[in-house]
């Protein structure tokens, strides 16, 4: 007996997620099958050998409602470990293969490693169901969940990152040799992120003869991410003319600026009010080659999640790096680093503390007693940036 019980299908997912305290994410998703078609499958009865026919399928319908919970256990600049759990409510039509016949769920451990433009992720967990579903030689219910993926940023146009993603994932039955109950798939996709919008397009295929595997699966997605940000503070008054714009003592590890560097709110765009100050910084660096290499360190307050703040601090440090390069500073003397929110100077419980923690430092690398390693913070300093 051979045939395509489900020959083709078009499905859309409507989902919403809410992050709390930068550690927990709650989500709800409702998949909907917009179209599906299949073939009539006839098979001989095990006892009587008389022909029997599998139930037909509906052309469309709502699938099972999914409630999810994700949490971050531990992370630093390069590594992270977390967990995810999901409960699936049987709101779909199981007879038309649009859902499970009972409540089901899963729990997984998720780990990732991030280096420059490459991110690698692994997950391992367990899927369970109150009642196991059976269809001929297929048993769907319990099994070991697994997955591995890699994302590589391959280009960046006008601050829009373009990434390629590859992923392998599946479910392994605990019954040896039960390939039909152990589906596995592979996927290759492209992703672009424009401000708060993400666009996704990919395709995949089944890797064995497991149930539900497609010959070809095409996926496209659009998501919007919104984060609450407090209203920006008005810019501080300009530096008094008699006050030096830049000072440097014999034992200073960083340039001491007479005022902060300002940015547009929640962006890496330098506020024009800071152009004169940065012009002075460029002049000072050009006139003092004996100071050697200088590292531009970016920092943020704690508003927003780790990844958002890390990327914002990196982009701001790079923006200053590029600005100084346009002002004649040899770029071989410059480097830049973003630390996100993990190196505060003051408590983030007050507005004044958050303002101090949003800063950019110009570090004299040759004067550092010890350069910060991965996950470490540089030596403490006074605030040097605002928004």
C-alpha cells in the first residue's frame, strides 16, 4: 500500500510572545491550515484481508493551540543556556490530521554559542502525549526531540544584516528501527532584519521515511518586535567654552571628556550636538601618536534584553569608529567593542544611574594593566555617553 494521504498543504501561523524581566518569554500560537488535499488510501484488513479505507481529510481548518514558556538560565557575551516548554491543546480536527487526539507537550534544553557573525544552537528534549495516536504502522506520541542549527551573517547593507540559516531537527522514537515514527527534516533559509521587522524565507525536505515529512517544504515569515523604552531625557547643555574638551593625566587609562557623546534615542545615530566634541577627540588622537592604539568601548543601561543592548552598544561604538575615520584618524590605531548592559558603573534603579551607565569610553590600550577577556568588563571609568 502506497499513496499520499496528504499530498499538499498550505499553513499559516499566528503567534504572539511577551518577554518578562529579560529572562522569561510567554507565547501563544494558533496554526491554521488554509488548504490541503490528499489521496484516498485503501489497505487490507489485518484479519479479514478485506479492503478498508482511511478517513478522508478536510480541505482546511484550525490546528492545535500552542502555549509556550521559554527561560534563560545563564548567559554571557558568547554562550547561553536556557529551556523551553510547550503545551498543545487539541483544538484541531485530529480525524483530518490537523492536530492531536489528546493534550500533548514538550520540554527542551537549549544552548547557543555566538562568535562575531556566527551563531550555533543545539536543543534536546522530550515530547509526550496523554494518548498515543496510531495509524497503521505509525505511532505518534512520545519521543526524543533534537535539533541543531547555525546562523551566519553574510552581508550588511545600510545597517540591515542579511543572514543564512541551516537547521536539522526531528523526533526519534524509542522503538529501535521504527523509522516511520521518527521524522527528521533539514532546512536552509535566508533572514533579513530591518529595525524592528524580521523577514524569513526558506525551504526544506525530509531526511527519512518518517510521518509528516514533506518532499519539499517552503516557509516564509514576517515578525515585528516591539520593546518598551522610556522617554528620552533632554540633551545636557553644551560644554562651557573655558572647560577643556579633553584631558589626560599621566596614569589615565582613558581619555576624559568634558561632556558625554550623545546619540539618537535607542539608535546608533550620533547626535549632531556631539560632532564638535568628536572632532576634538579626532584632533587629539591625531596630534598624539605616542598614545598608541585606542579602543572605543560602548555600554548601555539595563532597559531591554541582553542581545538588544549588546548589539546597540556594538553599533554605537562602530559609529564613533567610522566617524573618527572620516576625521583623519588612522583606522589602524582604532578598534571598537560593545559590552551591552553587563558593565554598569551605578545601579540601574534610578534615572541618574541609567544615564551614567549609557556611555562610550576611549581606552588607551597600551596603558591597560590587563585587557578584558570574553565576558569580562574593562576597568571602571566615568560616564562618557548619553542619549
